[in-house]
């Protein structure tokens, strides 16, 4: 992973944020049947925040 490349970094962060939204959508989709643990959301949000700081 080349985080010195601004375009790569932006794409990476954007895809992680997409995953965050996907995880959030599982809370209500199908009545929450496929809801993921809170730790999954927390971890993905943490990855996004850390990547933005690089």
C-alpha cells in the first residue's frame, strides 16, 4: 500500500467509508438479522481515521 500517493490514499479511505456505511446498513436490513458486532463498525471507522492521518 502506497499511502504517499494521494490518489491511492483517497481511494482507500473512500472504500473503507463505503464499508462503514455497509456495516451500518446491516443494523436495519432484514430487521437487523445480519447485524454485525459493534466492534466491526468501530474497527472500520478506526482504520478510516488512521488512514486519513497518514
